[in-house]
């Protein structure tokens, strides 16, 4: 019963944290006006990442990696589906970089010719 409560609290906390992180990444701030403006696919990716991290504290590590290995194709399919439906692709990295770290210039992810522009249909 104690493990079950711990699992429920952890899942609830990670869901709230994933939602707030997705709002912060999209809107650069969290306030009452931006609280409902987020991307569900970004939220799901963050939630999966947080679940992976928290599973190391909730379950035996050997069991975590055995389950990951047994369900690897299903997990890869879900992540691929989220990436495709969320329109995450290689050409949008330049614009995502502007959202995540706007004051830090990265040379490796910039286009060879030109610059990333939001008005291009292939950027989003």
C-alpha cells in the first residue's frame, strides 16, 4: 500500500512538472495568461522522460531495464508517433533552440545556408 501511494504521488508530481515545463518552453514564462497555452506532444515527451527518471527510484533498476528491453518496439513506436504528430523534425531544431535557450547561440544546429524562419512551412 505504501508503494502504491508513492507511485501515485510521483506520477501526479511528474505530470504537474511536465505540464509546467511544457508551458515554460512554449511561452517563456508561466502566468495566468499562458497557463493554458502549451503543446500536448511536447508535454508527452517531457512526461516520458520524467517517468524514465522517476522509475529508477520507484522500481528495482534491473526490472526497469528488463521491461524496457521487452517493450522496446512498443516504446519506440509510441515515441515515433508522438514525434510525427507533434511535427518534431530536424529542420525545426533551430527554432526550438530559440525557445529553450534564447540568449545562447549554438553553431552546430544552425542551417548551412540562411537562418531558421518561423514562416517556413517545414519549420513546424
